C-alpha cells in the first residue's frame, strides 16, 4: 500500500479532475480486492483528505462519509461543521474523508481504466455495495495508522456507510452519527433511483454503458439530476422559492433552476458512476445476510445519534425513528426545516450543534457560536463590482436581491454586490450595496466618469482587497480589455457579457488570455453570444472532446430576428425598430444591430473558439439595411431614416413570401480545407421548411455540424436576447467560479 501527494484524479476525465482539490492524496490498495456480490478489482486507488493530527496511540480519528455525488472535500461541502467548538475540530480530532469506491473524484470507479481493455470501465464496472465502500475505507484508515474511530458520521448515502461501519467493525468504532438516511433502501427510493437510471439509459449516447469518454450521455444524466433534485427538497420550499414565477416569457423559474442543476452535475460527474452508485444504494439493507432486521439494529453497541429532517421526502422521518427505536440507547434529534432532505447541507450550523452536544462538547460549542458575518464572508464570499446599469445590469441586481438567500443556500457561497458603476460614476461599498436603494446611492456618488483604463487602477486596488473579488462587465464599452488585464494582475476574476474585448485584434486577445492564465483567474463570457443559451459552451465542449466542427450557422441576433418576425407580419421596418428599442432588445447603439457588426462580433467569437486567428475585418458582413441609413445621430434620426426604407423592405418581404421564403439574418462560420475558418453574416432568403423560418421574435438558433453530428446537426435554440435571460446567464457564470465540489 502506498500514498502520494497531489491530485488523485489522474484516472478521471480532465473535466472531473478539475473538481478534485489539490489537497487530495491517493492511497493504493493492492489487488485483487474481492467484492461482496462476486468478482474482484485488480487494485483500488482511494482519493482522500485529512484534517488535524493523529494521536500517538491512533485513537482520535473521525471518519466522515459523503453522499451520492460528493467528494473527499468535506471542509468545502460541510464547512460549518469544522472548527473549534464545532462537530469536527481539527485541533482535537484526526478527521478522514475519502471519495467512495465507485465514484469519480480520485477513487477507483467506472471512469478508471480497466487494465484488461486499456479503456475506462464505464458501464462494465463490477457491481458494488455499501459494504464494499466501507471495507475500502477501513483499509485506508488502517494504512493511516488509525487504531480507534471515535465517531463515524455521514448523511444520506453517507449515513448508510456509517451503519455499516458500526456493524462491520464494532470493536473499532466508538460512536455513530446517522443523518437523514435509512437502514434499508425502501421501494420508494429504489423506484426513484430506477427512474433516474432509465433517463440515462434512454439517452442514445448511453450505448449500454459503452460510450466513449469524450461523448458521454450527458442529456440523460442531466435529466436524472433534475428528477433527483425534486426529492432533495420539499414541496413547500419550492412553492416559497419559485411559486409560478416566470424566469423568462416561456420558462418558469423552477424549470430554469432544475436545468441549471442538471448542467452543473453534467460538468462534474459521470453517467456510469451515477448508475453504479445508485445501484449500490439499492442493495443497502443492514439485515442482508445477517438475520432479522430488527435484531440486527438491536445488536448495535455504539452510542448513536440519529438525525431526522421533518420535511424529508427522500428518506422519510419514520425511517430514522425506526432506527432510533431499535438501536439501544440511540438519541433522536429532529431538524425542523422547510428545505427537505437537503437540510443537512443547508442548516449546517444546527447540525453541528447537535453533533457537538452528542459528543459532550456543549461548552465549547457555546463558547464558539456561528461565525460572525464578516468572518463567514471572508471564507465563503464573492465581492461583485457590476459595471453597467442598463437593462441587463438592472435585472442582474434585482435577481440577486430577490434570490440571494436561496442562491447562497444552494451553493454555499455568500454574494455581496460591493459596487455599481455607470458612465457617470461609481458607487463602492465594501460592506455591500443596499440593493433596494442602489439607484439613489449611485446617483449620489461622485461623478468620476466611466470605468476605463485610466480610472480603473485605483478602483480595482480597492476591489482586490475584498474577499474573492469579481468584476462583472455588462457594458458595451470599447477598451475594456485594458481593464480586464489590470483586473487579472490584481487577482480579480471577470464575468462579462461585453463582446467588444473578445473582438479585439488577435494578438491583443491572445495577450489578454495569456495574462489570465498567468494569474490563474477566471474569465467567463458565455453570455456574449446567445444570452443564457449555451452556444459558446456547446461549441467549447465539442472542440475539447475532439469532435471536428465543420460548420456553425444560424440566427445569432435576437434583435434582427424580432425585426424579421415583425416584417413578416406586415409591420413597417421603422415601427418594428422603434418597438425593439423600446423593449430593450437592441444594442446600446441600434446601428450595431442593423449594420450587422454585432452579429459579426458574435460570429468572430465563435470562430475564435474554433482556434481561428481571424480579425473582425475578416468577417464578411452584409448589413440588414443600406449603410446610408445608418449615419451617426440620435435614435429619432435613425427611425426617420428607416421610415424612408419602409416601402422597399416591405416589397422585399412580399417577394420572398410569394416565393415561399422568409427573410432571416444568418451567420455562418465554416471550416474549410486545411482547417481554414471563414465567417459571414448577412440577410438571406430562407425556405419555409428550414428551421430558421420557424423562429419567432427574439429566438436564436445555432446549428453545429460536426464529424459526429454530420447528418443531424446539434442545435441550440431559445430566446437570444433580453435582460432577464442575460442576467440569469451571468448569475450562472458567477457560480461557475466557485462550483464543482458537490456534497450530495
């Protein structure tokens, strides 16, 4: 057996390996390692972490067991359980948490290489049980020199492991904390698990579990996660948080939330791993092979704390009461919470108090209450400076104001808007801007002018001094690449919907990206194309997984899509343009839309994601209207100029209608011989049977034709413009900075 430092995710795909903390170590168990249901593994690698120091007699260990999609990073998903006076005190305890057998965060599982084939096991990974997981953990603690486990603690799947620790190793384990779990998987839970697995099996990419590593059945996994989320919360919590509130005109807020949760898991987990672990959970029954169920539980000798959640609809409260009644001397503690099963990951301070009291540490717990707000923010906070108070900026601030409590509970991150800036001046409040009165406060701030390369250094110095600073650029300003560079130098992450820094000269963009890499900062800009639609993300995934992209085409401008729809309904061009401006669909200067420059920037961004070194002037652009109509001037002057073109545009649309065609503004990025990339944007006549002809209003449509998607292109479609959509996408980007280490 051997240990080694560094990431234990070498056997996982690169994307998942990014979510294995650098503190994770590896432990090798030589094979063969026999499995309860038959067969053996040729050896097992265990990813694990420890906190504290093991006593000389090896007697102060605490084993923490994680849940379904969790990792060894217990200090990240159970942060408030750690610290002096808390349930897990590294000054007194030697805390061990390992990634479970069958998972994908550093321990042998379906994503590991099968030595017999040289390829990942995926769906051919042998069946495992909870007892197999605990036997692996026992080998680990033995290798670490542990001679006594003071406490085994875990919630959900972790609680199942805890019971097996007590039953398999009664002379080693001194006490047990069993949280929101069950002593045997019920028909209800087996049914939920099977429904989720069927979603994965129904994905054509599943291929009976024999999918290539670079093309996993992610749609099935996302659907499975969405189903699971419904059992992790409660009906009252969903009603309180979401109700029937719309996120967009065609999407409820709860739908958006579930889709986001599905995408987040896809980015960090593996479908075959999900299948393997849920099947292992279905085998869970403490009485299997041991005799009568009640007698098995009555045979537990260790002091046991049973924690139940009154609103849990996954592992119902009666299941914990049953355990508490049967285990001699067990103590039952009930968390009254609206959050359902997830309460053990949300109301962690209360759980920590319960466990500390059970361990006989009430005095220490009383002396060390929950961390003060500023201390907690220093540890888990994000400091946001928002540039731009237009439709997107205003909507972002409102979404943060309304949803902040729920978002912080979901992602264990504290959000604080510390500044807002417009072209007149900047408001900076290190303790947080009052989002109910930000407009008055900004209006009263000094008139320092816009944030640009000249004014940014002093402002960014102040932002950099705050916990986890993030610059959020929602402007359409030129020259922001210089501001980003200064931000990266100061350790500030950047989230942006601004397309202009992405369309600068190729050498300038590469220098900016090199600066980001040098300082290890985030720069997320997916909302620059398609608002909240995963256009850039989809293209990036295709490229990173080795697919050969041949063509990207579609309607990238929600504004021009809206104009084309209205023209088809007989609305004059000038009136449709006025409506689009009033609805906030246009760029800050509507001429950017009508000239095709905005669409050209988007096409250029996509071309560069393919590795092209094109400049903006390399994009072939045909304007939506004659250039003579787009002379600089006021919005009213633009509308007046367009009014003179109403008849000509209406005649053009009518000719197309008679020919069975419609007008659409189409962007095309093509990869030719030798990998040469070309880009074009312009108005086109589209046949009625073409998917672009069916777009309505601000809908965007992007089709990716690749080597793997040659006959039927991969399509992304939905609302491609709008403050609420873009703001929602920006919030998702913000949480990408900290997401990745799931606990459930």
